[in-house]
């Protein structure tokens, strides 16, 4: 992501045992801040801990934006699920037509950034 969206201010977050559940990356673009949990594999097989779900749900209840972002090396697809769907994702009840955004190569990084920021007025 960092290579494909270089104008986003990215901050890798390493909390260790200090604060479990915090997503891997924080991003900020033109005043829109968002958090991203990075996973490998198809979105339906992603494993989220109870602490990760709790963090995403607390953030969503405070009006924050967070995502689970999965990359499937075998199909070369990217998947995004809003953090407010983390419990449904953990329980495997995500309605793919409503909650899951997927991208195939060549990836539309502008659309991905717009989704991260939940806006359609960005220029990359």
C-alpha cells in the first residue's frame, strides 16, 4: 500500500503486548484518518482475535474509520471489510454483496484510497 499510495501519511503501529487488538497501520490523507488491519488470504478465511474485533467496534462506535484489508496471493485479489463488520467477519456471516469490497489486478488504488477515506472527492 505504501508504495502504491505514497502521498498518504502511513504509520506502522507496533504495540506488542501493550495494547492488543490495535490494527497494523494508521493512514491519513487530506484530513481523513483511518486504520487498517493487514491480512493474507481470502477475506472469508481471515482470522480476527476477540481483541481485534473489540478494537474495531470501539473505533466504529466513536465515529472512527477502520478496515480489514486482505491480500490473496493465489488469486491476486484484494479485499476490504469495514471494521464495523469485524464481529460478522470473525463469525463468517459477512454479506459479501454489501460489506466486502474486492479489487482485481490492475488495482484501482484511487478507488481503494477513496474507500479507506469514505469519500469520493479525492485526487490521487
